[in-house]
C-alpha cells in the first residue's frame, strides 16, 4: 500500500480550504500543500451562497457594533474574543479578495457596495450581485491556480483521519476515478468540509453536504461543539428547498401571510424582515400553526413579496432570485410574490477549535462551517459565514503551516496498519459484502424524517428521545446496508453509503446535545423549556465519542465586554 | 402519476469495453428535472448508475450531460419537456470515466493555462483599500465572470471536436473576463496563450458555445473580441515594433 505524502493536507476546497491553502503559501512558499476534495473545488457548496459577506467598511459603522450584533444574534453563546478577532480581520479579508479579483458590486464612486442584512444594525454586507459565494469561490480558486505548490487531489473522498500516539498524522482517501484507497500522510491536517444539511429532508444544502469532516473528527476523538444548533433559513422554495437569499429582504422585500398581513409585526416589530433567522423561521411556523399560511401540495408557506422593488432593482441586485423563482416555481418576482418556507441551512456547531483553528487533537485544524470557534453561538447572522471562511480559513491555514514546519512526518508500521484496516473496512464492509438488504436511500430518508420530526425547529424531551431511539435503530440497520455497485471506478453508490455512515454519527450528536440543553436559546427552541436559562446553560456543550454514543461535557463561554442580557430587537 | 422512459448511455470499463444503453421507466411529475429522474433511478431502481451532481440549482456546474443530443445542465431541464422519453449521455468530446462521468483533466488544464488571476506590475498593499472600479467598468467583464465551468460549451464546440488542443470557449471567456477587468494588466501574457494556437482562428461564427451556455456568458463574443484584439495587436506590433501605444 503506497502512501502519498505532503506537509499540509487540507480536506475540502471551498472558501475556507482555498483561503487556508493560500495563507499557508504565505507562511512558507515552498511548503508542500495538498487540497483534497470529493469534488472539483469550484463545485464546493460555497458556490451556492448568495447574499453577501459582512465586514465593517463604512465610517458610520464600527467594530463594536458588528461585535454586538453578532453576539446578540448568537444569543450570547458566541465566544467574544473570537468575535472581536473576526470583526477586526474581516475588512482586510474582504479587501484582500478584491485585490485577488473578486467582482464585488460597486457604488457609483467605485467603492465596494454594502447592503442591509438580517440582524445587522447597519448596512455592512458586501456582495457580488446575488451570487456572492459563487464569485468568492471562483475568485479564490482561480487565484489558487497561480501557486504550483498547491497540489490538488480532485475527486478523492477522505474516509478517515489517521491518528497515531495522540496526533493526527494524515488521512485515508478513496480516489474515485480508480477506486484505490490510500493513506495520505501529512504533518498537519485541516478540515474544511462544510456542514451537513443533508441530515435533514428539506435543506438548501447541496448533495455533498453530509457532515464528513465532523464525523471523522468525532471518530478520531476530537470534540464537536454546540451541535444542537441547526439554522433554519426562513425563505426556501417549497418542494426543492432552493435558497431565496436574505438579500431579497435586505433590499426591501416583505413577508406576508394568507391574510395579507406583514405578520412579523406580531413577532419582531423593531426589525421586521431584517430580523435574525431563528426568530423569523419560528414566526413563519407560528403563522402556520395559527392557520394563516398558504398551503399547496408541498405544504404550508408564506409569501415573500418583491414586486414593489421594481424590475430594475430586481435585475441589478437580485437577478439570481428572479432566475431561480422563474425556473423552479414558475413565479416571476417582478410581478408575483414568491412562496417560501423555513429550510435547514447551516450548522452553528462543529469541530471545536481555538481561534487559530487548532483542535484538541494535535496536528488537526478546522475552519469554515465544519468548525466551531465559535462566532455564531446559538444563531448565526446571515453574511457572517462567508467572512468566517476567509478570516478563520486564513488563520488556520497559517497555524497549520507553522505546525507543519515544526514537526516531522509520521510514517510508521502502526500508521500503515491503520490505513490497511480502513481499506478492509470499506472493501469487506461495503464493496464485497453480499448479504446486505437495506437500501441506502431508504435509511437516509428515515434518518431525515426522524431528524425533522423530533429535532427540527421545535423540540421536546419526548421528541428528542424518540429521534435518538430511531437513530440508534437506523445505526443497527445500517450494518445491513446493501450497495448495488460492486465496481471500483467512480463508485458513487459506495460514496453515498460512506456519507450516510457519517451523517448517522453527526445526527446522533445533534439530537444528543439538543436533549441535554434544557433551555431555549437561538436556534434551539425547546417547547418544554421555552426560556433561556443563563444560570444553568450559558456554556458550550462538547460531544465526545464513547461506546454508548456521544458523551457530553461543558465548556465556558468567553465573555469579554458584552454581558449577557435579554435578547430584544 | 405519469411514467417516462429514461434511456441512459452507460459505460462500465471494468465489465464491458463498449458503452451500452439502458432504459428505465420511472414515475414523474411536472416539477421534476432530468437530474431528479436520475436520482429516482439511483435511489429506487439501480444504485450503480454513476453521475455527478450537487447543488440542484444551476450554479455548481457538476451535472452537465447530453440530453437528447443537446448539452444541458440536467438540473435545469424538466422531464415534462420530453414527453416522448429522454436519452441521457455523457458530455460529447470528453473521455468517459464511467456512465455519465467525464474526464475533466483537459478542461481544468485549459482553465489554468490562460492565467485566470490578477496580474499587475505593482500590487497595492491591502491596507490602502480597494482598487476603485465603477459599476460601468464592472459591467464590461461581469458577464464573462459568470461561467460555472460546466463544460457544456466544449461538448457543443465543433472546433474542439476536431482538435482537442484548441483552448476552447470557457477558457477564452475566462481570459477575456480578466482582460476586460479595469484592475488588470496581464493582457499580453494571456494573448500569448490564446493567440499561440490556430484554434481561435478556426472558430467560425457558429456560436454553438453561446447557444448551450446556461449562464449566458456568451463565449462566442469573447472569442470574436479576442480575435479583433489579437489582430489589432499584431498590426500595431508591425507598425510600432518598439511597443504599442
């Protein structure tokens, strides 16, 4: 079994991974960097981000205001030292990306434009029309191409982290084109694999968002933090879950119920459509429960009305919204309101990291949605996540590069044996087994239903216990999974099985952490514990692997200058 | 529910040297795109069918295939528009790895060859702020920055079909995107790459690339404008060999 080797291995080629790779080149130009991804980098899910990326660029804005908005939005669960570092670094990163060619939208005077966004007190969200993530990703990817020292292993699926003597020393990767499973040894390993929206049935996330990095870190003994917090975006298209960007409200769109009311008046009159996502998603569900939503065969929904913005504004600022609504629901938003409903969008939780992206597992780093620093706490503000990829992707890339400079490659018999064992697990457990009966899609569908039913927007002790029980049963049945495809070459059936394997672990962590947090905070809404309880729960929860499933520990929240107070808008 | 026949041109290099057709009859409704049909097959009928996809909203660029002989993003075309049944195959003009999965190496190499990054003689420090750019200046290249790298234009290009060394529509559009950017100074370097191969001169005004482009990038316009620029540079180079104005 041959081993591939490098200094720094970055798993994932989205915004965080590519930013990290470029940052690592800055630390040492001849560092041997490999970006390994299960897709070509420009397919990474960063590409689907629409609305924008936040940074303090205007005189009317301030460091403290962006910090406060983020911390209040997080329902006081963000670590405030991380938030301060984030807000401090954000403008430099946005300008850096401009220097690398990103086509940010511009004001008449040639400066980078900013727009309003939910939970942000002032206009501070930088954007590239309504394809911000697409342009950021392509700009970063194209910029990365100039560095010969950034090697890419495109379409390699990483299946596990290799750990030796308490250190992460590499990964095992499945080369999709050949079916070969090989160790890739590295002095530093960094996870930039994004979130896991596909754990739920209705999500804005692409098919590739299956929580791979979170599950691999968890299995390797690294703690996952704040996993209970799953963000529902208020405005997805019914049926498909396609994202209709928050920028449509930032540019002035209204939400209406069936009775023609701007119903947010009842819930968040001070912010209305520019309220944070957790509150708006719950407001829409309350309208449904009160019988004031529209209904069709895809379920209940409300209206997002842009018609008063006019064709010119929509074409200039929201052309992708117009394209998506026209194509996928047959609605032209210039003339008709768009049907929308809350949809799983983002995971606040992830691999627990320090501000430099390091994890408690030596040699392992993480940044982006897969990581939990945390600037997002219990609820992320829209347009903070793309900036987070840049800021903490950069820091983590530098820290991982410096770590690689200070340590040697571990290529021992033990590591090789661990890699061979992983190869056997995949070949004997999946590829060559003849007796499986459970279809991947069947198990996946049942997992998604169990998560939405018991661990969705509203949760109770009973619903979470039921979901946990169902997940345990699905885990048992997964042992009997069948794959149709026995081939080695580009076996997407095998990949789907391994992804489901990952998702089942991450789902267990989400439900487990939601159960022990007996309060409502940010995206966690417990019907049986409707109030925030700082006395007992102003802390993070860490999920650690154990025989019986995730074991929970607590970790204090870092408070610097903003004492927790009631979250009012 | 209505039923539809989806015929897939498959290829399984481990078991059969030649491609073969396989037809699946599946239920469908008016909202299903061709990709949904493939997903139905994979989830419920035959898990061995291989293809790429992710975002299902026309922006990741993964799911380009030949649909009844035309290069399409399968997440952007609806089954209801093919009531007689639909044939799905891998993108033309690319080697096939497996079923609907094509080899992208050549395409990726070509993107890199045009130096798709900011080239400037002097870098301004980030601390000094952004390079100012007016909305009009942005408009000059914006369209060419919309390419999602789906490679449909290569599957439609008659020049690439005949000569795979041709750098091709998406790469030329990408070069043009940077050339037209007011912040940019690397036009000469890219001209060498694009002008060095006769492919660009062989490109007729057919414009198939722009017809199939799902994002209206119009690579054909980029190619024609590049030709004009290269010709102008060439003539100026003859008139003033010591340097262009």
